[in-house]
């Protein structure tokens, strides 16, 4: 059996190659220079075969600190060396080029995942939202309503969280229901609308999936006319009609939220908690807000109200500080939104008192006065549910 022969040695530190003499010992391979000097001695147990062209045996240290390698072209010597290495000759150590390739593919996968999160999930949510059954969205709304109340109800000293439940507030609640019912009848939403007035001083309102709208006491305080209040409620109904809340949740929570919905995970520890935080802390896009504005203005006009009133109250409350900085207050700019709403409304009728005066009789003056006092009572509601 051949135990001596020539080889080509690469030390791994430089790009130069050296012609060497090889000696196959009992336990190790000795690599010597042309002058007989010992360049390296590798134990067979530490060697592994590397990728090489046809007719070349290329070996190196499996765990060597330097990428040194040896090439043997003598068939007899190569066969003898492979026999001594044994099973390790079949192990393929990843070359430096392969390692770079793996790193490159890993980076590409990470970038792809990021692009899917940024662009893929929003696009996917646009496709999924219309496919979610209304019955499932209503179930989600029931759970979200519970979470909203837990999240927002801080135990006000001035009365219960929801206004309009006491005997003294009955007239105000009736006026509010009349206004909401007129809007809901004209809108003909595919699911029932449930609107509540909650005792919070911020001039705001928001909607959640399932047809639930929350109007803050501060918004009623800021409204000068029923038309202004109706415009904001109609705006939120636009989000309900377009299923914007559901779409926003799908974009924020991703596919895990979809699977949670399919499995009925509407409990406080799951999708509902994520959803409520998304609803209260995120904002819609300019395009989405513009669509809701247009919907609200047209709906108010449909029931005989002043569509410009929505723009008027947006300008009045723009920039109002508060704990919940929603798009209703500042995004996009209130002046731009009001201008777009006025363009939709068209020329002002020749008769009427203008913005700030109840022109079209949305509510009687006494009803409007009662609605403005809907949160005045501190009496706890007697068994009112949502």
C-alpha cells in the first residue's frame, strides 16, 4: 500500500500553493516541504474530505482554526489516505464560500419576512376582511366591548361609565337614540348599530368591529348643533360600513389574529386585548379617514342635515389635548378635511342660518338641550346592558 507521495498544500494564511511530500503514518499524516522540513502533522481523526473536482482528493482539518487544505492527485495515495480517514472521508465540511451563501440566504429570508410584515399582511388583510362573516365580527364586537369598558372605565366619581342610564337622563338618552336611529335607518348597515355615550371629557368618538360606536361626553359638550354630533357619528358609521376596524386589527395583529378568530379566541387574554389596544392607540390612513368623512357627510345630507357640520366640528376640536389622540382630532389636517367635506356638500342652500345654527331640524331644541345633559345624572343605571 502506498504510504508516500506528492501533494499540493495550502496553508490557509496565504494564497500560495506548495508542492509537498506526504507520509502516511500509523495515526497521522505528515506534510513536508521539498527540503524535508515538517510543515504540518494532521491526525486522521481530525480530517474530513472537502468538495473537490473529479480526480482530486481534497482534505482539511474538520475543526481547524485556519482553512488549510491538502490536494492529492495520485490515485493510489488518495485511496490509501481515504482508507485511513475512514468514515470521515464522507463528511463534507462547509466551505467558506458555502458559509457565505448560507449567510446570504438567511439575510434574504429575514428581509423577505420583513417585507411580508410591512406589505404582505396589509395587502392580505384587504383580501381577508370582506370574507369574515358578519356573525363572527359581531361576536368579536361583544368581546371587544367588554374589553373597552375595562380599559376605559376608571371609576369616575361623577357617575357611571355609560351615560343615559338614569331616570334623570331618560330624555337625553331618547334624543340620542332618535339621532342614532335616523342615521342607522338611512345607512342600512348590514349589522345592527349600537351606540353609547361614555363619561370621558375628551372630544372624541371611535368605532370597533361589530357595529359598536362610542361617543365621548367631551364631544357632546363641544358640539354646537345636532348636525355636528350627527356628522361625527356618521363618520364612525362609515368605518363600520367599510369594516375599517376589522381591517386595522388584521394588519396590526397579523395572521395570529385571524386564527384566533377562527378558533373563537375572543377572551380577555387573547385577541380581544390586542384588538382593543389597536383600536385605541392607532390611527387610520388619510385615505381611510377621507372615505369615512365622505360617507358621514353624505349620510347626514341624506337625512336632511347639514353635511358641512362635520367639517365645522373637526376644525373646532382639532389639536384638543387628551389621553386618546385619535385621527378625529388632528390627522389629516382639519382644514383640509373640512374643505373636502364642503366640496362634497356642494353649494349652501339659499335659505338657512349657516353653520352653527340648527337649520334642518335634526332634533327639536328641547331634545337637543336634553341630549347635552345626558351625562348630568350620577344615578347608576338599573340593569342596562350593551
